[in-house]
C-alpha cells in the first residue's frame, strides 16, 4: 500500500500514539537499507546506529557498495542487540528499500515476520507486510531536493520502532549541525515528513519496540581507526601510503591525529614509493607504518624483502579484500595469507599478526611496532574488509597497558664503551644492537645484498650460513613476544573451531546457538599466524576429535598452514569456507557442524 502525501507540519515531539495491540519487544534487531549508490543508505544506517547507541545497545554494521562514487546497487545492514555482537544477524527484521532492485535483493534476507518499507515514488513491492511511501516525491516537493529521502526514511523507521521523538530529533541535530543551519533545517523537515507519513498508516506506529541495553560505556569505531590510534600511542611518527580500498581510512585518520604529535603523514605517488619511504624513515630511527590491500601489497613485496634482508623494522597493515588482481575492491575476503606467509623471493623473517576486533587492532598495532623494533624485522597486521570498515561497538581504547619496546638501541654512552660497532653483530638471540645513522662516532652501512656484521657486501660461504641462521633464528627467539591466541567455549568439548580475524563474531554466535542444541564446542582464535603457532595448535588439536577451520578463501589457506606445521593432526581438520565476497553468518558455521555430529 502507498500512503497519501501528507502535509508537513512543525517538528512534533508528541509521543507516538499507542497501537491497539502491545508492540513486539526486541532485544536483537536487524535493519537492511538498500538502493542505488548516492541514495544515502549508509546515512540511514548511521542515524539508526546513533539512536541505538543512545539506548545503550551493542551495534554492528556492514555495507555492500560498489567501487564507484554514484550509481549501482548499494546496501547497508545494521544490527542492534542487548548482548555483545560482532556479526550481522542471520535474518533481516526490517528492509528499507529505495528501489525495486533493493526489494528483490533484500527479500531473500527477510525473516518470517519481516517488514518492508519502500520508496513508492518509482517502485512497487509484491511482498507481504510491505508499506510504500513516496519519500522522494514528498521531500522533493516540500524540501526542494529528493536527496533528503533518506532522512525521511529514518523518520518512518522511527515511528515503526517506537522511537522517542526527542531522541530521534537529537540524532539529526548531532549528525547535521556541523553542516550548517540550512542543511540541519532541511533534514529536520525531512524527518518530520517521514514521521507523519508513517503515522498516517493505521497500526504501523510502534509495531515493534527495541529494548534498552547497558552498553553506554562503549564507543562506535572501526578496525582502521583502531590501527591508526594504536600507531599514534605506540610511538609511530612516520606513515606513508597510497589510497586503496579498504585501507584508506588508516591514512585519513592519521592525517587527522598524527601532526599533533609531531608526526608525518605522506600520501605517496604509489605503493612502491610508500614502502621505500617508510624503509628510509625506519633506518633513520623513526617508528613507521604503511597500509594497503592486495594489489598494493603485491607492489610492496620487493621492498618488504629488502627490509627483511637489511633488518629494518617496518609495519604493514594489510586490509585484505577480494582478489586476485583488482578483484572486488569493496568486498570481503581472507585470501592474502598464503602470499604473506611466502612473501617475496628468498627467505627472511617476518611476523604476521591477526587482530579480530577494533580493540585488538589498537592493541596489536602497538605490539607490531614493538616487535618490529625489538627484532628488526617486517611485521604485517593482517586484517580483512569487514574488520577494517564495519562499524561496531567496542570498549574504549585503554592506554594503561601501553608500553614501548625499542629493542637494543645504543646510546652515545653505550658506544663510548665499545671498541667497534657492528650493525649486524651475531648474538645469542639473533637481535643485533643498533644505532641510527648520524649517531656520533657511528659509521653505518646498509644493503639488500648479503653482508657481514659491518654491513659490507659479502659472498663468503661461512658468513652466508651464519647470517641466514641469525636472521631466521628470530622466528624462534621472538615467539615469547608474539600475541598469544585466545580460547572460547567449553574447554573439554570434543568439537573444535579455529578462525582468525572477523570470523570471530559469527563463530561465537554459532557456538551459543549450537549449545542450545546440546552441541558443545571450543574455539581457538590465533592472533599470530606466522610463524604458525604450533605450540598452541598442537595441544588444542590433541584435545578434540575434529576441528573446523573457518576462513574466507577458496583453498583453505590457514588450514593448509596448520597441516604443514602439525601434520599428525591432518585427519582432524575440516574446512568451512566462504569466498563470495561476503562475511560469514552463524548458520554458515552451524550447518556443517551439525551435519558432522
């Protein structure tokens, strides 16, 4: 049905009239907003997220957009719950559609009691419980620009969900005040247009009521922001990068944060320049980082190998997306691991850390800086699109546990006690003391060629053997400094689950749902992927009969690395894979486990 156009009145703060029947109370709700790029789907998601946060709810959002400025289908999903969440709900409760394509795509996601609100200006919906409103026509005529239809849609949703009118208005004011009085006034008018249109439909107002939660101390953030803030507080002072989806926000946040701490951010002409810029800054003594994604990582590979050979401490944040080649820039995947584990030609030490939440992005970025400095080696933060860009509630970033480890850095006083300085000295733990170039009394030489302890190019056989053992020995001596894995679920369950990165959310939810069916599981979340943590995997796999490795790629890359590291557990491993550009949802994990019981 389509509501008649209604006259826009002054912003109403009157409570929504009570329906004839009590509203259905929801402690976990999912809303999907779809339309064309430029319709403002992400804005509606943001407005709902702000309101849900005022209710003290945990929030998780995802987006499905094309790599273009405008046009093409785009949708956003937002979930709000009284319980902690790190994934999208399996079913959609409300679909807000701005065109027929969004209806067709979203209808398959609807739950059994799902409701559809849609813009009937140029669309029709042949689905149950669908309510059409000519949002574009209404705001186009009364506000002057149809673009404000997204705010009108938010107004209609606020009526359906029984939102408090005052809080609903506050969200608009918080979102648009910084854009000036005119923009704020037009959005407030569009809000009321949407509210009045929805109020004119009998029985729609307050159909559902969203419960309040207790997550008022949480913040809304994304993984890329956690990486940027971790770099700042971890002492990072030089960043160079090149814009690439889904990593660009790291550089954008640092452009905002780092100058206040006498730091430098450089947008390089390409990824080749970016990796060499940070190598130079690191050699001079700065703590450095770059961020990129698959195509950029391919270009950086030779530079990372140079840093490994020259023992220069650098950090690379790899925000993985669908590959190969350009792939799907805005879609989710975890297919970079095999590349990173075998990065470049030759052999050199590198460490791969895998955070799973924005808070871990913050913490492990600090860890990455410390590990790189202490062991003079490249450290890669392996993230994925969902972790990088999906907004979620998170505990505030705590500075109390932050500390800096600079490794064996020599002071002037240290050098005065030395009879000679060797930048690549052989030591028991493979870590050589270092003084940055320019330190008085120090003569420095660096090269990507094989070299001796002084940095002189060498083709001596015995020196080669010793240098290889020195560099690769770091993969053993550094293990106590690498982030340990985490364990969830029943400690004695015979069914195991292994997953890293953003798979943590759907895995934890799957565990809870399996538990209600009497299926008990234990979950191991590795936070170091290279060197493969065999000392954690071996006892975990010894304690289970079967272990499901959950990852977003076609070939089961982490499962393959596990088999290479602990081959005696080969028969226990099963892969649960998804590689369609979308994140896992809990049923994707529940189904194969229940079938295997």
